RNA sequence: GCCCCUGUAGCUCAAUGGACAGAGCACCGGACUUCUAAUCCGGUGGUUACAGGUUCGAAUCCUGUCGGGGGCGCCA
C-alpha cells in the first residue's frame, strides 16, 4: 500500500550507499517494523552490505558495521516525502510514516474498494482446486468437513489473490464399497428408505457399515457363519461383475442410490457455502483411463507384465535414481481393470487439455502423499509442463480421543450432528447474553456463529497436523475462535449503526492513539496476507490474521471512544476507521468461508 | 530397510532466514450507570527434543541422533 514511497526510499538508499562506496545489496526488501506504537517499514540492507564487506576481506564486526552504515546513510539522505522520520536501530534502517498520511490513505482505500479491498490483480494463471470429494454411499463426517472447508477457503483465497479459479470435486462413486452398500440394500432393505435428504443419505451409509460387518470374517467363526459369509461374498462379487458388464437393473440401482448420496452432499455443500464448478465422477474416467495405459506402454514409460503381473511404471528407474523414493507405481491391474492411479492420470490429462489449467491443487488427506508424488512424476515423464505446478495439499486426519474414526465400528462424528449441536449451543448463549435479540433473528445468528465456530476450528490448525476432535474445543466460542472475530464485526457494526451515517471524508491530523495506529497498520497488511496465504496455499495465515485483527479491534473498542470522541473531527475520523475495520473483518471472514453477522 | 510429515509454555497451537519466540486454554487478580462483558487489562509460565554445520543473523536451512505419526507394485 506504500509501494511508491518504498521504491523511492530504496533508490535514495542505493544512491547513498554508492556515494559512501559501500556494496549495494541485490535487493532491498522492506518489512513492517515490530510495532511499538508507531508504524513504519524497516530494511536489513545494512546487514547485507556489511556482510558483503566482510566477505570481500575487510575485517569488520558485521553487527556493529551494519549499524554504522545505517547511521552513515542517515546522515547522507534528506527527508523523504510522507515519512515522518528515519532511524537507525540496531543495524536496521527504519522509516516511519506520518500517521495522518497513512491513516488517511489506508482508510480511504478500504472504504473506496469495499469488498474488493485486498483483491489482487488478475495474474493470468488458471488454477483448479480439487476438494469436497467424499465417496458416495458413505457418511459425510467431520473429516470430510475439514477437507471441504480447507479447499473452499483456499479457492476463495487464490481467486481473490488473482488466479482464475475452477472448483472441482471428484467423488468416488464406484468401487467395492459402493457395491457392498447396493448389495445390502437390495437384499435386506429394498424400498425401505426414509424420507428426507439427510435421513436417507445417512440411512444408506448405515447400511454400508452393516454390510461391511456382515462380510468381514469374525475372529471366532462357526462353520455355519463362514458358509453364510461366503455366500454373501459371492453375491457381492456377482453384483460387481454385473455392474461392470452394464447390467441395466444393477446400473439403475446404482444410479438411484448414488443420487441419494449426491443429494445429501449437495445440501451439505450449500450449508458450507461451496459451489463446485466441475464434477468429475470416478465412474466416468474409467474408460479413458484404460486408453492412457496403452499410450504409456507405447511411449515406453510403463511396462506391461500381463498376464502374470500388472502394468507398472518404475519411476525411480526412469528418473535415474539409485535410492528408492518414488518407487514403482501400479497403473493397471493384471485383469485389466483400473486403479485409483489410472484414473488420476486420466483426470490430470483432462484438467490440462480440456480445462487448460496452469496449476492444479489436490486437497486430499496426507495418507495419499506417495500416490500423488507418483502421479505427478508420471505426468512429468509423460511430458506435461504443468506437472511441476501440481500440488498435493495434504492435511492431517480428524481423529477421536479414542482413536481413528471408523464407520464400521460406528464411532464417527457426522458433520450434520456437529452442525446441529453448534447451533443449539449458540442459541443457549444468545438466550443468556442477548435476550433482546428478536426471535426471528436468533436462528440465523445461530447458523452463522455455530457454523463459523466449526469452520474456524478446522482452519486455525496447520493443515499437516492431525486434529483430535473434541466437542468443546470444536464448538468453543471464547478465545481464538470465529465468534470472537464475528463479535468484533458486530461491535463495529453496532457503532456505525448508532452513528447513522458515515462521513464521506475525515482528517486524521490529531494525536492518534496507539490502538488506532495499530488497527490501521493491521488493516493495511491485509492485501499482503492474501497474497502470502494464496502463494503458500495456507488458509491458516488468513485464520491467524483474522484473530489478530479482531483482537486489535476489541482493544481499540475498549480504549478509543468513537461516538463520544472529544471533537467532531475525531468522531468523524474514528467512524471512518471503524468502518474500515468492519470492512477488513468482513473480507477476512469471507475468505475463510465464514459469514460476518451484523448482530449476535 | 526406504520415503514423507512432525517435536516450540502445564495443555492445544502460531511465528515470508530477521529485531525481545507469540496466542488461546487453564490458573490467579482486576474492569460493566459509559459505542454489545461472546469483551478488555494485569500476573504466572521457554536451554524452540539433542549434537554439530551454513549464515551478519536459525524455531526456521543442511547433516546426524533420539522420540511421535503416516506411507511403501495389483485398496482408495
């Protein structure tokens, strides 16, 4: 936001170094100075210059020399426009900006740009983000929610940062699990499905768990039980073969039950504010995937060991690696049926060729790291330049205190259950803390705040860490949580509502309080945080920023009087600061996929 | 055996190679006749697992050791 001033300052410093005959660093970088009630930018250029001298053979203590250089530059240069003062501090050269100037600029920029404040210029690259991909015929649990929330926030971030963004989902709609579910439905539950999208979806998932139990050998199995199980197993296998052969009855059953799951998924995505642009179905890429295997064999990338073995790619060997790293990837079963890897290759080809993506991000859990490394390397061997811009955004599992979630053991935490509980808890708090809130608004606020708390609890942990699910911490409303951030937005909104109208201009030529300066400083950092979070593929950066911004606003709220400011000038100025803070908070929350309520 | 991730306050976690390693929870003590107390202020709490190395500067990068998690040719 102060790029013109900083590039001017960079030139001035470079000229001063030249006059002083001190080596000039390749690049002079600026970063915000540690906040001490004043706002500025600092550079470490003097350290680099001093280090360069030391490397050139001059005998110097770099620390001391850096400070010396900083002070020498200080004497050399004349005051820079818009900077209040320049200081040398412990080897750093710091420029402090005139508070009235920067406050005015930040506030005006935010209020002019509104919901576009922080948006990066289009960078000409197209990115596809693949997420929100549970299997059909399964339950959508809290782990799926982590995937979806992470992918959605990332999509919003990269889109806002300047990428043309395509949201893609790749549900697994066929496989042994799906057939298992269909088999049990057909055999035991035909036409017994309940009404209601979520009830029906969940009911189907329960059938799957039950069926899996029936088909899994027990520890001590009687002869009778064994015979029964083997008979079931045969039926299941037959059904899979019929599906594969395109049997119309089995296909109809498959389409019907699959749709039940997809309807539920659709509802859940709506709740989470997700709009997927492209759905790829596993069942669709099956055929094209087989063709790709032939191509890879013809190109000499894959080796066909059929009928004794499968089709494989010896990746390490192809790359000339002596140590095993990417190992060997199996890309087709010996019986000619496709694998996950086969389909992912086909899918990547389609992304590159049909959708022309420059980058492709896969939001998939960490256990598939090797799989994706293999896929990306095969794409590279295959000659796709985009392969180097494929990125697996791996995230850790959501586990329970007692261990992994397992549908079969029945210990899973369903997203819909957490969502319902979250809203219930919010309603309880509203009854206590804000009993005047009209009845008709309570449900809406409960939805916004309850969902926000849940989403934030999933986004405020680094993606490569596992999360141990706990009701109370997932649905906490105090401390570093979404409601804390949302409450800052509500408070800002409350002040502005009481003020009536927002002054169209304000002067900041008064003694700004430290909390005001700090708030402005943080708001001004937002655009840079957007870029950083997008480039690192890390919504966590935005989650952390959101909390810091809210914390600073709460501090501002307590120490700075807005409506009862000492003068009209200060009141107008602070109203505009408050409005800018509200906008920054709203934009921040939006990028996390969290709504910003006006009351709560 | 090999590969990936990881080790930071009592607990859960932050920290573009930069200034004094920060939050939340928990605990103790304060602040509501004053813009929503879902808030704020203060206090307690650290040899960043360990040993070397690179660097002007390392929690961060490199090597090794130890501990935790995940993965490794016909599951997804």
